C-alpha cells in the first residue's frame, strides 16, 4: 500500500461507484471485529454489510442486530452463498485464516484477512496462487501502514529527506492477558508475544525500508514448558544486506504501570519516532525538529487506521483503487520462521 496522490479518498471513490454499494460479509465476531470492522463498515458510505458469521450463534445474531446486518450464520459456507455478496473480511483465529480465505476465494470473493494471512510462508504462497488462479484480490489487514502519522513518516523516508535508513528500533510491552483462549495455544495462534506484537512491527519496518533485503537474524525468547506453549518475551536483531539493522523487543507479561509501544527509525541525516510523530533532520550540521504540525486527531490512530484500511479495501473491490498482490508477506513469514528457528536453536540464522 503506497502513498496516494489521488485527490479523492478511497471512501469517496467507493461512494462514486455507479449504483449499488460494495456488499461485504464478516467472518469471525471476536474482539477485532467488534472494535474495528463492524462499527467502521456499518457506517461507511458506499458499503453494505449484509452477513456475519461466527460459531457462537447467539453472539453472531446479537451483533448482527446491533449493526443492522440482515443475516447471521454459524458456517462460512452458508455465508458465502449469501445473495449479492462480493467480498469477505476474515477475522477468525490465526489457524483458520488460510482455510477461510481459500474458501472465500473459491466462492469468487475478494478478501481482506486479518494478519497473519497464513501461519507459514508456504501457506501464504498457496493463498496468493489461489487468488491469482481465481482472478480475485486478497489483502492483509496491516493497519499500521494506513495510519496518517505513518503515511507522513513514509514520505520523509521515501523522499530521502533523512538520508539512508540505517535502523529501526521497535517494541511492545503488554500486561499479561487474563483469558487463556486460542492465543495461548501455539497450534492455533502460531506463536505468542512475537506473533501478536512483533509481527506487525516487523511488517511495518520492512514496508518502510522498501528495498532492504533481510539477510540474517538472531533471536532470544522466553517460552514456557510444553509442546503447545507460546513465548511471553522475544528479543530480535535482524540485519539486512544493505547494512540496516532492525531490533524488536516484545513482551506479553510486562509488569509495569502502563503498557508501552514504540517505533523509531534511524537514518544518516535524521531520525523519526511514533507516537506522536516526531521527525528530526540534520540541517547545517545541527539536529532540527521538522515534525509535521497538523491539527489534533479527532479519533485514535487505531480506529483511523482501520477506517482508511477498510475504505481502501472497498475501493479495491469496486475497482477504484489499484490492487497489488501481497507477495511481500511471503518474505515476512520467511523472516518470522527464521526468527523462531534462531530462538529455538540459539544461533544466528541466515535467510
């Protein structure tokens, strides 16, 4: 997803589509659907939510009533037969992403899938190949890319205003969750702290870095006993062929007053950090704050990012925005696999 120069927003292009709105169904009624997908899509002009699917029938029906969605199902195959359905948002547990996306593609739907697209790089390749064969579009909900502050940061980096990117330092510390659901079982989640919090940071770093090619990785983790246990902490150092070094530090068992999230970039003539966005550039041999001074945001960066992301998805489905196959996600998952291998074998892994 690149920065747009189109004066019309994705939402305006969808609204301008001749006649009918884009008809979308949502598969999975968990937290992310309730917090982001359903409330945003239900109010988006040029979009019609026509179906919701979840294996918890009472929850699905209650949410369908709350957001004025005509039909609620407990089986994805039934949802995919809904009259007029054009596209599907997949927001189910991680291990179900690949089979649900494949089912939607086979039914002729375009798909937006919550990250990760699949549990493995090979699974990601299978989905991209299936989408190509079916002539359909598949997108991943990497919502950080759509944040307005990230878009501004990307402009500084892509315009080479800060010189060569030399590093990214990012992390997320979260308090321990009280629930012990599918995220605590590796076979269903794919991993723990890094899969939850590190993967989106890694995706953002690689996306912002552009042509940087991952070369080797060293990782350390703290994982409980048991075949199905997930890691609670992970520290990762990733080096690219151009010399850039990325560092990621994540924890799902942080003991502290407040949870923490950070993302910083280092370049030869400047640096940036989120959030709020701060940009420092070397001018006349001295560091100067050149941060954009926009108006205060009316909504959280989280909701704003999902609003922009879903508007982009609807515009792609409607044919009003360009589509790019997510082949970069294959590279992402190869790096993730190398990270876990490094942590498990306690050695550097070359990609």
